[in-house]
């Protein structure tokens, strides 16, 4: 993981914890933690949007967009985007986050579909971080386009297989 990503993760998780904001990190960052060798482009964080106003004073200097409503053919949600010393961080309101399926024929709320498992709290670079469960991450990334999603999915599936083997004592 690049230094800018580690530092941004420490910074944003520290702020979220200070304000006792429930959150979880997903996307490529989580996939990287679970074994993907693809570089991390951004840090995707979902949280209740009611906390945006609480966080803005600490984030103000790094805000690049929002909070605002964003909608395209794939996403419909409230967002807040940051750039912390070259590392992009995208914060999304989990309560408004809707996405379309892979075929773009159906809209659904992600919290209803990709919160089947509890968050994972893992120590990353000495910081306890709340991550999307790998099983939810595989299902979520399966609705996204791009070769990089397939790379992440295979790496996360390998992580799940290793976990299953360890838990079964093999």
C-alpha cells in the first residue's frame, strides 16, 4: 500500500473514530487488504449521511466536492469527496446509496443487499479499521464493470477460501 494511502487511511479513520461515526470501507481498498495486488485508487467509505455536517469542520480543507447528490446510470446517492495529500477519499451516505445492477435494468439500495454480514474490524498499519465483509465485497463488485473488478473478485474469493480452510482446521 502506498504511503499516501496509509496516511490518508490513518487520518480519516482517526476523524471518524473521534466523532464515533459508524462506517465501513469497501471498494478497492478493502479488496487490497483481502489480497488484491491492484493499486488502491481511492478509499471508499460508506456511513450515515447525517454525520456529514459533524465531519465537515475537520474535513473542510480537503473537500473537493459536496456534500452533494450524485446520480448517473450506475449510482444515485449523497456523497462527499476529499483529496488528502494526493489520496482520493469518497464518502457515501449509506442511507441514500442506490446502485443499478450490472445490466442497468434495476435499482436497489446497497445496504439492503450488501450488508448481509457484519463489518470486519482488522488492524491495518497499526489502526483498527472497519471493512466490508469479503463475502459482501465479492457480491458488490460482481455488479460493477471493468477488468479490475474481476481481479479484485478473484483475490477476495481466494481470501475467503483460505479463511474457510483455516476455520475447518485443514
